[in-house]
C-alpha cells in the first residue's frame, strides 16, 4: 500500500536558538518516535550570509553521522552542493554515512549557490548556465565511485579475517569537463548501493538533471493546479527518456504553521512572512486543515510526500507528531514503515546504479 512520505527539515528559526548537540539529539529521537521518514539538514550557510542575523548551522554530513549513533530507523539526509566540493570527497563521506547508519543515508542537492556563498568557500563564481552540466557530471562520478566496489568484494577467510578480492574494486578513470577522478573509492560499496538522491529544482535545466539522476524531486511550489501540472510534466518527460515514472518521487517543501483556529493561523502566517521572507509556501491552519491539504495533494497523485520546514525545537517536533502526524495516521494516509531496513526500501525506490 502506498503511503504519504514525510521528511522534516529543522532550521534555527531565530538568533537565540542555536542548533546545539543537545537540541539535535532530542529532535532526532522525537522525529523517529513520530515515524518521520527522514531528517533533511539543508545547509542554510549556502544561502544566508552571517550578517543577516541568522545563526550558523552545523555541518550537515557530520550532524547526520552524529545522529546515526542515537537513532535506529529514521533516514538522515545532509545537503551538499557540487559547486564547492570535489566528487571523491563527498562520495566518500556519504558512503561512510551510509555504512555508519546501516543504509539510512541520503543526499540533498541544492540547485545553486549565491555569489556570497561561493566567495565564503573560496571558490570562483560558477555561471548559472554551467550548474546543470556540472551537477550531472558530479552525480555521475559519485555513482561510479560508489559502485567501484562489487557487492561481493569483501570475503571472510577461514581464519576469520576479511580480505578484498583481486577484482573486487576497480578504478573509474573519469575524465570530464569539470572533474578528473581516477578512483576507486577507498571504502566498500554503501549498503544502499547509492544513497537516496534528492534534487532541488527551480529551472527546466535542473529538472532534466533530476529526471536523469535523482530519486526524489523537490519542486519550488505547492498549490493544487501547479502540482498536478508538474506531475504530468515529470511523468511525460520520464517516459521520453525511458525512465519508469514510478522510480521518481515528488516532494515539495512547505512551512506548516499549526494554529487553534483559522484567524490565529492567518495571523501566524503574516508574522512569519514579515520575519522570515520565506521562499517556500506557507500552509497555515488547524491540524485538520493542514492534514486536508496534504491528504488531497497525495490522494490526487500530484505528490508523494512533503518536506516540512520546522523550527529546530523539541516543542515544534512534538507539535508535528501529536497534532499533524497522529491525524494523518488516523486517516490511514501516513503509515510509518520502519520495518524496511534501508531508506531506499522505505521509499520503494531502486538503486539505478550509474545511470
């Protein structure tokens, strides 16, 4: 039975609540108790300048590795941009995260960076028209590296020691426009083959990247008419490139604002817009109203789930659990599937190898 998927995207909502270790640990445990599919840590440092008043976030990959030790089921998805890191370095870190978490790792790709973010990392500005080609090559190299080890590369000898078969791994010898990578990776193939890939999409060119290489597409909008049209476009284009549309999920990012009544919800939405100038849609209302919106989008086939952008506080996570998730479960729309051993299995998305 198909079920709605829910990821939570915690963020530091003001300049007084830093994402400390204690906060993150309790947040992850609470999210897992609620049956959330995954936590997505978008590196807000990519988009927000330090002088804006927002507190800096911790490194997403290291945060996920730390949380893997205190959780057993929930997926852990760090954000990492191809524009400021080398394919080998990131492929190695995500492979390690997948091993540490026993198959619960994902990878969120933003579809660009500001000039200020590029300068902060000491990288020259990459023209926007080059982002799709660079991202395509980066993902291809990462997948080649993850699969540079065969599934049976490690054998156990009679004395109990492990050994690598002579043909168990191989160089990838990649020579491309943006990257030259010899390989192979220096750690075995991740448990999932390739960690689950989520691609942020704001342009037609980046949609093509996602259609060819991603598992989950994060569109820039959510309203009924636009969402249904976007689904039709994705399905049609997937068939044109000989990809089964069932191997792609669509999960928009929304900001849920829970309130006791519609008037309070409207006031919350206005205050939030004034304070944060959000780029993602706000869905404000009572738990029933928000659940109605999510359920209708899912039942219509427009989306497979949602990324919920929430303040990184225990109270916010508990509110989502107790009011929204409990209600969706009661309606039979959302069912935690922690019986599945890996994040890919939970989403029922096969590893497409190196595409």
